[in-house]
C-alpha cells in the first residue's frame, strides 16, 4: 500500500485544487486501490499538530474549477521552524513524527518560496518530499511558470481595464497597486496587458522626477489621463541605496498606508494632478483558476504522481521549455526568480513608450 500526504502552504492562489486533483487522479490511475491519500489540514501547521484525514476519490471530484484550497492553508515562517515553542516544542521533530505516524511514503507540498525552504529542510531530514510550484508572483527559481500567475494576471489586468474608463472620463491620474512584494512579474505583465503608461517594479528603483516628466509629456501631447501600475514592493532610487535596517526605519515613519498612497501624495504635491489610488489586494488571489492554470496545474500534479511512482524524491516539478521536469529542491530553496533588467517584456514595454520611472 502506497501512502501519500498532501498539504498546501503559504498564501492561497488559483489552481491549488486543480493541482491536488491532478496528483490524486494520477495516483489512483497508477496504483488503483493500492494507494491511500492523506489530506493534511492548514499546511505545515497541520503536519506539526497531526491534523489530517484519510481522503477518498470522491473528495477530489468537482474541484478542478474551485478557487482556494480544500485542505486549508497557513503561513509558518521558515525562520521559526527550528525555534521551539510551548505549544509544539521542536516543530521539525513534530512534523517528522507525524509523517512517520501516518506511515507516509511521500509528502506532496504545494507552495511558494517559504514553503520550499521548509520542504527542502524536511527532505534533508530524511523525508520523501515532492513539491509543486504555486504562487501568483511567478518568482520561484527553477521553473518558467508557477500556477496561479495567469489567473491573477487576468484579474489584475481586468482592474486596469476598468480603471481606463473612469480615468478617461475624469481626466485623472490613477495608480493601481498590483501584488508583488519583492518581484515584479505580475505588475509587469498586468501593466503591459492593461495598457499602463508607467510601471514601477521592485527591481527597477524609480525617480519621482522621471515619473513627473512622463506625466508632463502626456499632458503636452493632449492625453487626458495616465495610469500607473505599481508593485506593492516598488521603491525609490533613494531607498534602494539604504541598508535593510535603514529602509525599514524610513518606511515606518511614513504616514501612508502603502507605497501607492505615498507616490500619489508626492505626485499630487509636485504636479497638482488629481490622483486616485486603487488597491485590489487579495482580489487578485481569489476566485477560480483560468483555463491555463487548470491545465497547467493538472500537468504538474500528474508529473508529481509519476515521480512518486519512480521514487524520485527531493524534487520540485517544474516547467522548462514547455516540458514538465524534476528540479532538485536544493536548487530551488531560498532563491528568487526576479525580473532581469533586460527581460524581453521590459524591452517590449520600453519600445512602445511605457516608462519604468528610471
């Protein structure tokens, strides 16, 4: 009897249930009735606390188009995994103990960067682990794409599309804040797809003077409005030169709730423009997966089952050159896939006149 545990960890996104379904259906196809699948509730917390249940094939029916995760999720910071606490004691030992209690042959983990750090740690501790790349940020090293990205992109682009009509009607400057704390793939693609005039990314520090120059040029050319797609992790040239400690201190002193509001305030003071801010926030992670993510997550889930059948553990299933391949967790954990300054999408955006505030 093959015993497999599945958990989803970190922030939710579209496609999680499609991926869970892909893993389960492929496992049943491979092993028939000789496989038991255990759903671990609320991510690593469930593995720490021993909160799990034996699932049946019926649990995986009707979830392909369902948003969120049927298993629940939670954030368990990697930096605290080795820090004992009163409730759980040694969390790593607790996870290893529950893995053994369930008599698992493999643990399948769906998650992003922090999740993969812990997955790699568990692999180093001797557990058989397979992971799937989940995040709307598309910032996992080792894979060309993560499921959830295209679904979030559709939603973020829709927000910018809708803003165009009111921005045009009122002749205003609108700032749309797109998720992307450390990496700017989502605001980059949404900004281009939505026709933003200025895109601000964490990888390209902005100058307020450069933004003002672009707005002035649009005013002189008769444009009634301007739209900025701003990553939540955007930072100024001055901030990029600060140490991490200095940066945090400077941000804490700001009166603004988010970077977009600071940029709006500063631009308003300098230009006199009437500026509005739109923050779609978790809206971008909500709802069901788009058709691409349904198909892609299914491919990843099926490939994970194949790795389990082959006992090829310690890997993340990844997309490379349109092929699903295993990538060692040691290559993935702790590495971010940031937007290169010479990325083809950035070059294309610059070619059509989009400013990056630099």
